[in-house]
């Protein structure tokens, strides 16, 4: 049973289709048919949220996160994960970690870092149901590196998840493409590489686009709440967003 208290005045985000590519202006309109997929989520039982790691859960680094001293949680992540846990929503991390393939960090050290990350999240009331990562170098042409769907399919197989009932939240085009290819709905956050990703989408250089764009994880939470409670009032879903 999904049980949230919603402050609809706090909703802040926009559908990618409402952005004017010429001016970047946002429209407050979100059409009913664009939310029809949420009815399936409500009927599906326990929902699942897939999260990218770098740039979404923690701050991204151009030289990669190589140890715990370089790992810094994004603002608001603990509260976001706590509320998902309280609502009974599974959270699964899907992450490219080519720092292993680049020999910047060993797989053992990466898993130790993930253990510390999970413990910190649990201390703050959240819970991570699973972590799936690709350790390969981009040149390895593996099937698990996003935008390929290998990690998502493995998670679905091992955890008995219906990918079509999932929501993938990420900051990169690879995240959006992987989520879409796997049948998930997608949310782009503007942390990490998010602003650069949005600029690429608006430039017309890619046909891939998310279902929703928000500034960060905490901004995504009210939408998840409203959607999962079946509140279909398009004219009330938006307050004035800020880029």
C-alpha cells in the first residue's frame, strides 16, 4: 500500500515535450494521456525505482570516484531514500563503473565503497535493495554497460522485477536510453551531467528524451508520490519550474 502525504504546492518539474527548443520556455500543461502509464504502476504491486549513482546519488567527478574520501552524497538524497523506504518502494542502483576497467580502482575496493554507501543510507532511514554495476572499459563492448540494458535485465531476472513497471532516474543520456530500451519510464535530474544532457536533447542531436525533467532527486519525490497515489490532475502537477 503506497501511503504518502503530498504537498502539491511543492511540485516542481516539467515534461520534456513542453520545452520550447527555440526559447527554452516551459509550459505548465501536462496532458492526461502522458500519465496513463502510471495506472499500470499503481496496479503492479511494489514499484521499483532504478537510480544511477554518480551525479545522482553522489557528486560526479571528472577523475572518477576512486575511494570513500572522494564520495560525497548529493543534497537531499538521504531524505529521498528514506521516504521511498517508508512507502515500500524498492530502490536498485544501476551504474557504469569504468574506473575498474581503467584500473583506477579495484573491484574489491569498489564493493567496499558500496558497502559504506549502503550503511550510510541505512543509518539515515533508507534502503538499497540491490546494486548492479558494469566494471568494464567502454572499449570492451560488453552487454552490461549503459546504454545497453544488460544490468537492468539482470536485476529484473534476479529480483523478479517487471521493467515496464519501473522508473529509471539518471543524469546522463545513457541512463535515459537504457531505461527507455528496457521499457522503463525515465526521469532526468539536472545534477551531475544533467544540464549537459538536457542541452544535448534540446539541440536535436538525439531522439532520446526522458518522460520528466527535475532539478534533483528531492524534486522528483513529489511527482513519484502524486503518480503512485493516482492523482491525475494535470493542471495541478506543476508549480513554476526553475532551470
